[in-house]
């Protein structure tokens, strides 16, 4: 090849590489610009909460206060560690939640909340006895938006909550991924228990002074459904049971979420002839993961599964 042809080829290669690099840089910049446009397009955002109240956020919140453990777990799960400026007394997970300032538990310190200057407070429908509409009105009167999350009774309602919190915090993609992960975990458990012999289970949620149970159409009962287990409590919600009713239910397994309830059942002579008591099938399950409507649903199901089918879940 002649010298001028070599020079020409080299020049052409240089021009081609330059064009490719330029095109790559342009594509990267376009992707960045698109992401910024997408974020701006999501805000302002208006959502209706559990009290049928609309709240509008002009931009993604940077200072969030969470008033219930399930909301806290969702926020941390979405990667909002830095945006969470305060939590509540009942938060136990993740560990980083314990390092955050707390604004109360049964009752909340409104002056403290106002002083922290949050741009979003996430409340919960189940906590309206301690954080009522008057408290919400007081915060909103000084420009602090309050979103009340619905008290989810099912997995589907929990998914909706995760989606809503994802929208409010500009974490929609992360919310979708969280939901997909939960669903995948549930499907894996369903496959694991598909051929197991069905058992009946009675879930005790309190014994002092009366015995209360978890009936149908409750969050924890749906966990039993995933495990292909019969709920020995056919009533809806959280019925109170007499000692006679409890004994007559005679389930294969009795589950409790508090250690004190376990002792109250095992040491009560009235329950001594129940099959579960005689066979050592009164089991303690994790009260947090089986009751919090958040990202640890699969862990809650596995906690129950390990109590009922230890040979399968403790492998």
C-alpha cells in the first residue's frame, strides 16, 4: 500500500473513532437529560391518601418523617436512608432506623415534628387513634404535607402502598422491583409446600386477659393461604375466643406472636388436652415480619412455615 493510502486509512480510522466517541457521549448526555426530564415530569404530584385527602408535592421530598414501622421499612427498602430524618419509637428494623431521631410512639410530639421541618410526614391509618385529623391539620397549617397510608389487609393492598410511597418519593422503579421480589419469593414458597399434607393452625394474638385470634381476611391469614394451611379460625378479623371455643378448635399447630402468650397456653391446665399442646406444637413466630405490611412479607411467611413444617423450612 502506498504512503498516501496509509495516511488516508489512518485519517479515516481516526475520524470514525472520533465520531463513535462523540455519538457515545451524545447518547449518554441524552440519557441523562431524559432522566432529568422524567424526574421533573413526575412532579408536582398529587395523590389521595387513606383519609380521602389529596396532598400535592412540588418535588421529591428530601426530609421525611415516618410514623409507623411498616412505612419505615418500605422507605429504607427503597433506598431513602438519607432522606429519613426521624422515625417512631416502635421501629426496630433495619438497624439504621435505631440511629434516627424519634418523634414518639403511642403519642407524637408535634412541636418536635414541626421543628424538624420535614417536607413529608408518612402517617398510617391504623395509628389514627394517636395521630388524628386535628394533628394532621396542625401540621398542614404550617405547610407540612401529611400522607396517611392505608392499613393494608392483603398483599395486594400492600403492593399498592409500596407503589404510592414510591410515587411520592420518586422511587417508582425501586418500588416495582421491591414488589417483583416479594412476588417471586411467594411463588417459590408455594412450590415448596405444594405437596405437603395440609395442617390446621390457630394463631393467637393475645391472651391477657382474653384470648384473641387471627381470623380470615387478615394479613397474617393470607400468609397461611400461601403455605396451603387451614386457618382454624373461620371468623373474619380478630375474634375473641372463650377457653371452650379454643379447646374445641383443636388445631394441629398453635402459633403465637408474643412469648408471654406461649407460656400462658402451655401452662394453662384448661388447654392441656389439646393436640398441639400435648405434641409440643405451640410455636412462637416473628411478630414483626408477620404483621408489618412491607418488604419483609416473605420473611414472615417463612417464619410461619418454619414453625409448621420445620423439616422443610429449616433445611
